[in-house]
C-alpha cells in the first residue's frame, strides 16, 4: 500500500485536479471501507485510470496496456527473474517508474521500505519455517 486512506486524502487535497481511485482488495492492510469513508471510489476494475501506483511487482497478466505504472519492479539491477516483466511492459507500451530509482537531490531514495521490508521478510521466513516443520504457527 503506497497511500494510507489519510495520506491519499492529503494527496487528493494537494492535487485537486487529479482523480484518485482505489482498487478493491481483501488482503491490503487498510480496508476498502477505510478508503470509501474518505470519499474514494473503491473498484474491482481500475482499467480506466491513466496511472497505477502500487508497491509490489505487477503480475504479467494484470498489466494494462498504455498505462503508467509506479512500483518496485526489481529490475534496475538486471535481476534475471524479472526480464519477462520488462518485456511485457515494452510489448504493452507501458511507462514504468520504479520507486527504487526515484531519488532526492542528494541521491537517496525518495521512497523506500528497507527496514520494514526486512522485518516483514524475517517474519515471513520464521512463519514458513514454523509451518513447514510443524513447530509453531504465526498469524
């Protein structure tokens, strides 16, 4: 989730000429209702939007042609496993803006989840080990 409902409401105020829509999700940390309560449309189909803003890599079959996407693509370091993602974006005439390379004047990342991504990764690793070995269960 790039924007909490509160931060999206702030962006909506700051950029009043833009229209923000939220894709429905049952796994996002913020509920669909939390966005709806802030006055945002929550939709299953956001294909009419010009710009898509997310965090995770978009599955190839979910890429919508001729759009602009902001997300962590994990391609800047030429990661081989995402070559197909780059090829699909080229084939679908997609403009991609990778959060990883959007930087401040001093070269530091403007958007980064380093510490939090590490915490979530560690949690997921422990959870999988517990489930795999039948030792414990974490939510």
